C-alpha cells in the first residue's frame, strides 16, 4: 500500500478530514524547504503538496506565480526539489509528498530519470497541471516506477469524462472547486457539495477539494463532504516575507492551527 | 484569378507526388490527427478546466469549416473587408541588385490593419459569433494581433480585452493607442518577463475564469488544439492564393518559399498549400537577435529543444531546469520562446528548414527594400526579406524565391529611428 493510500485509510478510520497544504518549494527561504515541510507536518498536514517552480504557471493566480518567480530567481530547480524530499525523508518516513507543477521541468529533466530519482527520494505522487488524461501516456515511466498520478477534475468536466477520471484516479482525485485560477475567492459550497458527493460515489480514490479555500470557515464548509482539503495560495501568501526558519514555521503553525481545528471539529 | 472559393487547407489536395526523401510523409494535409497532434508535437497540454471548452470549440469549428454559409461569409469578409486577394509582386530592382534569382513578395502588408494577422481574427471572430460568445480576449506582443482582434471585435460589436506585456506596452505605444481607439481594453501584464509569453499566460487565465461568455482569439499557430489547426486554416489562404497566382502568372511553382517565424502563423499560412509540392524548398527565418551564439535571440527551432509550453508540445527555449528563457529580437512579433507545433513537425520531418536571421541583417534588408522598391516592411517581415536575399544570391536568374511580406513597417518607425539614434 502506498503512503498516500495508507494515509487516507487512516483518516477514514479516524473519521477525520485530511489537510493538504501546498507550498512552493524554495519560497520564501530556499535553504529551508525541509524545515518548512516538517513545520507543515507539525501543524497538522496529512499530505504535503510541494510545488515545483515553473516560469509559466498558466493555471496559477498571482500569489503562486510570484512565489514561483522568487524561487526561480534564487535558482531553485527540480533537482533541488527532489533533494529536499530526500532530506525530508531522513526524519519523516510516513507523510506522503506529492509534487505539483507543470510538465516542462519534468520533460527537460527526462521522464525516466525523474521517475527513478523521485522514487528514490521518497516522492509518492505527482500532479502535473498541464498534463490531462489525453496526454498522460508520456507519464508511463512515472507510473512504472510506482509514482501515483494525481488527476484534476473540474466543474467544467463533462459526465462521461468524469467517469473516466474516476476510473483512472490514483492516490486522490483533486477536485478544482471552480473554473478559474488558484487563489481566487468565489467559493460556492452548495454547488461543490453536490458534485463532490457524486464523484466520491464513483471514484476509485478519495476526493480532495482545492482552489478558494483560505481559512477555517471555508475549510469547515468543505469538510462536510470531501475526504481532504487543499490549501495553497493563502498559505503561500502568509509565508511570504518570513525572515528565518523559525519565523516561517511559526507562520505555518499560526495559519494552519485554526484550519486543523475546524476540520477536526467537524 | 484561378483561386478556389473553398477556404480550408484540409480540402486542398496537391497532385504532386512527394518524393521518398521526405521521411515517408505522403500527405501533409493529413495533420493534425484528431487529438491535434502533428507527429510528436501539438496536443492539448492544459489544466482539466479547459478541456471541456476546448472540446466545445473544436466541435464548433469543425462543423463551421464544412458549412457553406460560414465559408461564404468568411469569403465575403476576406474580399471586401480585408481586401483579398493580395498580389504577388516581382521585386525587380531588388532582384537585380541582389543579382540572383527573381524575388517575389506576397503582399500581406496590403491587408486591412497592415498584416496577415487579420486573416485569422476575421475567421475566429466569426466562430465566436456563431458560438454566441459576446466577449473576446486576445494576447499580443507587437500589438498587431491585438489591433486585428480589436478591429474585428469593433466590427461585430463584441467586447474586447487585450493582454499585453508591460514591456511591450512601453515599446509599442502606437498600437496600444490604436487598440483603444477601436474600443478595446488593454490590460498590462506584469508577471514573468512582462512580454508576449506572459500575455498568453494571462489571457489563458482570463479564459479559464470567464469561459462561459468568452472566446479566446489566439494570434498564432500555437496554444492547445484546435488553435494550431484553426489559426493555420485561416491563414492558409495566403499560400492557396500564392500557389494559384504562381501558376497563373508564371506558369510554374516557385523554387523556394521563405517567411519569418515567431509563433509561425504567417509562415505556415504561406507554406501549407505547398507542403505536398516536393519540388518547392521551404525555409523559415527565425529571429537570431544579436546572434544565436550570444544567447540573445528567439530562434526556438534553430537553437531550442522539444518541450511543453502554452498547451502544446513543440520546440522551446528553456534552461536545464525547464524554465522558459527570455528571448530577444528587434521585432516584438518574433520575440517568443516557443513556436507552432506544425513547424516543429516540419523541421523533424525534414520538409522545412529553419535558419536564424540577426537584428542587423533584418535592418539591412529593411533599408534595402525601402530604397529599391519603395516598401517599408515590418521588422518581422524584414527577417524574411533578408533570408530571401541570401537565398536568391546563391540561385540562378531563372529561379524564383517567393517571400511572404507579412506586414508593413509603419508600426516600427519609432523603433528604427531610436535604434539609429534619430529623434522624431
């Protein structure tokens, strides 16, 4: 059983909703990626989504764009991200890590080489935003190596296609709560609840909901019907400007604590 | 003129047999496949949210391009609004000056709004109207596609928002003002390198957010399927006209075609009707900027590697971390780190060659054409003229180079003056 599957099984047994924070690797402090990952776990993360910086993040709003730009300016690349995961694994063998990003850095690194290095580092899954089901054949070396493919589903996804995604889902299915980019705020929980209930009834994997969740209130609203919530831009925004590892860890803790509490109170 | 009214490239079937050296591709009109792939290139590399709108667009477009009423409507617009057909012009003095093959210019600079860009925007705006989308968005680099989009939006009474990099806004003030005069809103893009590639990202973000009422008019043969196919089809009128004009006026096909390649819409427009004519050599001119060896260029095909950018697999300029690199060209319209996937395919298939032309070479060609023929070419098109001159010089007097003069240079007068230290 993969680390991701095991973690969702534990959550189910405990009757808890999972918390999946997203951070851009290398932002705000490139030398403290590993410290940040441990801080996220200490603050209640069940799965970590680690963003691989990319110069042209088409699906991301300004907060994550700028985090990416800052990380790239400091020279952070895919190799550094993989090394950070390997270093994280020295002290944490249990928390699943999903790399989230765009295809070109992986393509440039080489699919086979990436698959091998990522598995050795202790990466559990990959979510490549610009690689929909139709193009996923290029990711075969990743699947062969045992990396789980986290797929996106969206409000615009047609029913027949949703059935395919539910069938193909591994690790967890990431439901994008609205048509838009990361960091936007128009969350309509009523619409999402109906759609997510339907997906959960059919998907071969648990369903996490992301986009637009920014605080305890929005997390609590989603917790009622999702297996996990993903929280990205609001966290990245909170971390920006941290001066040292301790400050960064404290920001993560202060930001995530009420969200963790809201999910657990549900 | 012997130009067929039928507009779309897929209906053109050349009788010329392809020779064996072309990697066994029997019919270049068979591309892309239903997934939008040109061999290893193209496809739809976008987030899930856009898959449904792209499928909707593909379906609408494939239906419309078979619809006689739509074709007639487009034909009428191209003739009466754009001013087609554009002539092929024998640049006699220039040819004599160069002292080699005859140089012919396909005069896309004579179109309404001054470039080939209008061929595409007229077509896509009609598709938008048929799909019932009241709002148009576009990205622009030099501003030519932005102006062409604002133009057709004004004519059809559609709202128009144009995304443009803050750096490009600074260097293309006249086109920014033209767009505003036409009623468009110009939104400065301040992310990334603040140029064309970032404008494309931002337009894509707008589209994904406003997908219900918005039609995205991409300005080049890039982006996810169906854009590379659709934009090619709308520009392929250039090559279809030119091929018929060659046969009618010269009784033969040209020996070589050349066109400038940024994203590659004017080039594919000229090339496409000739792809199955094995006797016609095809050469694309990319922006070599200050020279490919300096790293300050935009020659994705000549100096890049296969990658994924803006929704398709193609040749891109990126570093070892896969980060797309900033490009340089004197012409904003060629200043793009990717290229249309069909060009990547033609390069790998050996059907077309892509070479670099530097800023200096383009400037020299600009001046030569101005003085020899009384034509101010766009800086983008000046790259093609420079390449035509290089080719013609090595060829005999009975041979013909057909060069796409894709746009006129009025928009570049300030850039040229500044480069040459002239205050106007």
